[in-house]
C-alpha cells in the first residue's frame, strides 16, 4: 500500500510538472509567434493606409498646388512609421527569444486543447503565410494518437500492429479547415475509437496546417504514408482514409499523387470516406473570391484587397474543389469511395439542400454527381437535418460508415 501510494504521488507530481512545463512552452510559443505575426500585420496595415493616402492624393493633384511637395513628405513619414515599428517588434522578439531556451516545446507533448484549437484556426486563416515566414505557430503535419501524442514514423515499434484476429488494417482520420485531430472526439463520442473497435483496426489521426494549398498537403500526406509503409516492420496491408470537409480533398490529392509516383501504400488503400467534402467547391470560398474582385474595381477600395488576399491558399482552393476523373480513380477501381453529404433540409427536394446545404457545403458538391463518371466504385449518401459539423458526431452517419466498411470486409475486398 505504501509503495502504491508513493507511486501515485510520484505519478501525480510528474504529471503536474509536465503540465506546468507544457503550459510555459505554450505561452512561449504564442509569445514568439504572436510577435512575429503582429509585426507582419503592423507592416501590412501601414502599407495599406499609405496606398489609400497615395490614391486620394494623386486624384487631387490637379486641384492641389501642394501635391508635388506632399508626396516626398508623405513617403518619408510612412517610412519612419515602418522603421519605428520594425525596431519595436525586433526588440520585442529579441526579448521573447529566450523563452524557446527556458521553456522549449516538448518533442511529443500534447497541446492544451484551447491553444491547439486557436492555433488550428489561425492556420486555417493564414497558415501558408505562417509557413513561408517560418512562424513557430505554423503547424507541422504529423500523425497523432487519440491523446494527441505524435507518432515517430522512424520508430518501427510505433507503427500499426495486427489485430488479435490477424487483420492488419490502418484507418487515418483527416480533419477539415481550421480544425485539428481533437475534433474527432467531442459530444461524448470518438469516431476513431469506435472504428478501431468495430473494425478491429488501428486508428491514427492526422494533424496538419490547413492553410497550405490542398495539393501540397495531399503530397505531404502521401509522402508520410509512404514513409510509414517503408519503415514498418510489417506494413498495414489495408488502409482506409476518412476525411471531413477539406480532409476528404486532401485524401484524394494524396491518392492522386501517390498513384502518380508509384507509392507502395496506394496498393494497400481499400477505401476513402469523405464527410461533407466540397468536391465541387464551397459557396463561402466563392463569395470571398467575388468580394476580392469587387474591391478591385475601384482605385479607392483596391488597397483593401490586401485583406482578402491574406486569406490562406487552403481557403482559396475551396472555391473550385477537386475535379474527378484522374488516373487514380479510373485505374484503381478496387478502391471504394463513400461520399456523405448533410443538409438542413427535411428531404431531397427541400430547397435548403441546394441553397444552404449543411451551412458550408451544398449537397451537390459533397455528393458530387460528377464522381459517377469515373471508373471507381462510389457510393453517395445524404443525411437530412444535419449541419456540417454534425457529420463528425451523428450516430446515423457513423453507423453508415461502419456498415459500409464492414460490408467491404465481408465481401473480401479488404486485402488481408
């Protein structure tokens, strides 16, 4: 009993120390990354204000006798404003730099949920910019487990192991724009854990920067899947990809890239499930594009296009979605696709289905009829009275996914 009590006290103490260390590391991460981002926003804001000022001054030049004297003064003032801001942020960053040494980010530490959610949302908005600027807030692509710990793909012991019944099945869950791996477990359910139990599979979750171009994320996923396949002592012989929203498009891009370069893991891919994925594009992304073009019509509003241009490449890619008909779909008919759409409407004929869809994606985009023109085996399913995020937690949706995957197992399509 004494030894048990001592172990409990030691374990509790270790966890408390780990939480404090991770908390300090999280604070340091946001301090350094936030200062870098704030400096960029400051510089961009000054540029935008100067452009508006210059436009107004140039238009008034014919009736303003002091215009030719005003321009050099204006340029000098804005240059000084930039220099003062640059110096201030440089000093602030230098002051924050020691936080990386005194509170380094643990190699496999779990992020606090609130911090991770905020970081994921920020990556969705401007993740490509964060990556280009080498900002520490840019998320790296990684496979994680249900608790959020990162897997080391170079460690063979960390790779999926066969189930008790001899099956060797890996399911990879891929989240959507501005989200993260923690969103698969909420509202009292965990799709990953349930699929692992019902399919006798190993379930991994992908965490990635959703602001990067979809094609780039797809390529990165394909390369990591190949790294996993090559490094495992016994690679998973059956792979299923499940993507929510943008995650479904990333999965399709990964398949296309892997198929094109001859990756070995593609031969193990049996099924791809897309939940509310905008294969034909998303209305909000198209609206952002139209607003951007609208602001460009007037020389007075044109400087403000910088605000909309700052949205991430991932968001811009959602305007058109991902076209069907690539060689991966036509030449690999053994891969099954399940496309699931949600709608606020009460029936297939309800006008809400096409006008609002699930609030973010229309039914015609999520259950894209163009997919049927490929050589792949594709099943379409529409669920009513659900929004975009209900697809992650709704019981009927889960049952449909489970039954479809079990049916593929029972039909001996899975490659044991």
